[in-house]
């Protein structure tokens, strides 16, 4: 489980891991400055399909 600069992630899908990461998120949510920084960092990321498509294009071009 990771609380990173932009959010939360866990490696293995299980009820226990989901419960733990949700608790971690709730703990951070109760810290307004930390939560605001997490939101700001996440909103500054480019999650567009254009960026994803460029990454796939690069990957596929390296295969040929």
C-alpha cells in the first residue's frame, strides 16, 4: 500500500487491502493541508487519453 503524492494504491486486490487503503485515505482526509496538497498534485497530472496513446505508440514502435 502506498500513499503517494497524488493518491493511494495497493498491490494486491483483497478486502483487507481495500479496507486499509480506505482507512489511510480517511486519515489523510482529516488533515486538511495534506489532503489539499494531494488534490493539487493529482489535478496537475496529465491523465488524458492523448498522453496514454503517445505512450502506447512509443511502446509499440519499439517492438517492430
